[in-house]
C-alpha cells in the first residue's frame, strides 16, 4: 500500500540517493542539510527544500601566503565537470561574489533570501580532510619536500601527499593545450626550423624560460625588429608552438598582443612564468609605458597595491622570458614617448634584427619551398596543427636529469659560462652590460641544445648555439660598442645638446686668442636684439696652425646636467673626460676655471672640445 502525506515525504527523504561526499559536515549541519543527486536540500520536519544543484567539496586549500580556501567541483548545464577554488574570506559577507562565480560556472541556485543564506551557511561550515596547495603562477614551485612544474592542466614532478592547483584571481587562462604529437611537432616544425637562425632562436627562447630558476637569472627578453612582412610573427608562432595554443587556431592563440596596460601584463606574465611570453606588435603599446613594462617583466614583480581594506596586497611575482615583435626597436619607441632609453632597459629588452640577410626576410633556408611566402605558409599550417607538446616534454627531461644528477644545476651554469667565455674571446674587454646580454643569448642556445639532447628537436649538436651566436654578433655590431652604453649615450646626448642650442643658448666668446681669464674693455655686451636667452654657456672660435677654425664650448654646470639628463652625472663626466671630449684642468679636475666676457669673477665651466661634434654613437668604445 502506498503511503500518503507526511509519511510519504519522510520515506522519500530517507530513501533518496545521497551523493557520496568528499566533505564531512558537522552533525548539527547534517541534521539541517542533505546533498542528494538532485542537489543540496534543507531538511524540515517533513519537507525537503531545494537550495542548489549538486556540488562537492573536493579539498581544502592553502596558498603561498597561508590563506585558506575550498576546491569545489560541479557539473555545468552542459554536464561538463568544473572545478574552482573559492577563498574562505568570500564567505564572510553576503557571499554575492561567490554566488556570481557559481552562476558564471553554470551552477543553478535558488534565489530566495533564505536559500541564499543556507547555501552560504553550508559552505562556510562544511570541510574535508583532503588538502591541496594553490599557486598563483605557472612554473617551478617547491611544495614540501618536492619540486614541481605547474601548468594550468598539468603538474610535472612530485609533491608527496598534496595536490597542486594553479589558481589566479583572473578568469583568463593561458592556453597550454595540445595539438598533434611530439613526433609530429619535431617532424613538421623543428625539422624545418633547422638552417634558419631566427627560427632556432625563437624555439630556444621557449625552452630557455624554464631554466631561469636553475641558473638564478632574472627575466628579460628579445624583440624581433624589422619591417612589415619580413616574417616576424611567423617566428613568434614557431616559438609559441613549444608551449600551447587552441584547437582551430593553433599556436597563434598562445600569442598575446602588446596592446595592454602594464597592470594587465603583470597577470599575463604570471600565467607564463618559467615558460615563454609571446608579445606581438610592439608598436601598439603606449610608448610612455614601455620603459616601465620592460623593467617590470625583467624584474619579475608587479606593483605594490592595497586591497579594499587598505592593507598591502601580495605582489604579483614571476620569472619570464619574453619574445616580442615590432617594426621599431626600444630606442625608437621610447623616442616616440619622449623618453630616453636607459642602458638597463637595453640589457633587459634586447633588439634583434629580424632580417637574416639571406634575401628571404627572416629565413635563410626554405627547405624546397617555392618562395619565402610559401615557406611561411607551410610553417603557419604546421603550428596550427602541432603545438603544446615540446614544452612539457622538455620539463619532464629536466626533472629526470636533475633527479639522476645532483650536480645538474651546477653543470648547467658552468656550461653557460664556458659558452660565454668562448663567444667573448674576440672581445675580452666587454663590459658587464655586454656580458649580461651574452649570457641571455647563451642561455637560449644551451636550452635549445638540451632539447636536442632530449631528442625533442632532432637538431645536430651545436647548431642552436651557433645560431644564437650569429644573432649576438649582429646585435653587438648594431650596438657599436663593447663598453658601457651610458658612455656612448653621454657622448650622443652632449653632442645633440650642443647641436640643438649652439646658435641660441651659447653666447659668443669674441676673443679667439684669449688664453687667460682676463676680459678687456673691448668685450662689450651684444646688442639687446641678439642677447642670449636661457644661456647654457659660451662658445669661442679659434684657428689652429693650419688655419682651420672650430668652436670650443664652455658649459655651465646646470647646462651640463641638463645635457646629461637621465644619466649618472659623475660617471658620464668622467667618461667624457677620459675620452678627451672634456678638457681637464692642471689639477686633473673635469671642469676649468674661466672668466667669460661680462663676468666679474672666474667660474667653473666644462670646456668641451670641438671633436665631440664629429664623434659617432660608438664613441663610448
């Protein structure tokens, strides 16, 4: 006989199928709520009130700062399983943000006030013995006694007893997806990159990011600079294919646009930490922000910010090697924003000529293709179908190699140092800036060689390092000096200052034969119509024994500081004096005591020789 009324309801409650929970719920909570196949319900005396679709508390989580959260799984409206981490602090208020995230993820919830309160109550009290560790960036992490490499959908390495989850505050995820097999990528992408220095270099950059932690190096990157249609973006896609892409789009989906704010690029960099950050079309970035962005990406930390309560938020931290493209270089882009390019920026943000000089744009070897355009199309097709397999394979090789050999990291550093010494044999007096750039090129080459040793690329030994060395030589030739870049900048800035202002801000020192500080009565002030405004100093015309005339310039200290804006003043003056562009006095001081026309007492001036006007930008050599 079928029961009716309250008895039927009670029987339905007792007989309902219960979802096996990973969570454990306190008894007083269990007495009020029940998770069934149809979802979370509130129990009354003889009633069940539906609150939300079914979900499961998979694990309780902690992050690097010790903040707690819960990992929850559910099926969305299409039946697809979803997992997200929710910070415990989100349960402290009305849980509006929490419900919005569930709604975006396709979980249906009751809308009345009582059900919303019950939903929050259940989540706030329910717990589980399972634990997971949340990290906020991709790449290498030390978890307990283990060391792992974290990707959005994959963790490589061992963290005993703990699940590791990549969790960020941003909804966007980097597309570390797979297309094709590693064998397909080696045959269709790596094999045809052989013989092409820029393609080998781009792939080497992709592997090199994973070695930054082992070598202890800061981040930084390269910019493939060249005219439109030379093949820069094709090389960028080839590098991106090492780590990921999207079905249908291929490796192109792994590339980010430069058209973003510095704040947005912080989060993007964290999603590419220890891998490769690909940035296309540098011309789109705000020229005024580029300098700060280059430092931010290289230094591996974002801005310090306050949260809603005014307390300091944890800084975004990452290690990233980036590969960029642009029709202009760093210096040209800074000039567009009326910014001087600092030597530190040039070391961190290295411009690389995209044109390989073989008449095929970025390519040198077309592998039987009819033209450079046809070869580029073959590469684009290859990376549209094959992507995301080489990077994880490289990490697995590094994990195995470092596990077998406790000296792996030491040997890696020694290998890079030996390559730098070999490369710089022809330039033994190279300063620290050149050596820093050489180290990044060497890191890129050694990373590519390791990938070949791991049977990932199939390249011949030494091919990748030779490609990187050829590009480094081209960079050094373009730089024009193996000395400190600031020295060459000091020469260039002082020369430019005099060129721009010599007819307007330098008064005439009329007595060409004056060798003393005396100024006789014949030195009368110029007519008011020709009076110098905003005076930077004086210029004095003199002829040598052969009758050749030239100006010597005398700059006031304030004018010299203006000319050398953005540079360290003392070191710039020393460099200019050492190179003979500034006359030292008898005591070796970099300024001289002179009494210019119309001045009653002697004053300290910087005497600049005319030879600076013919000095090239490599005068810092």
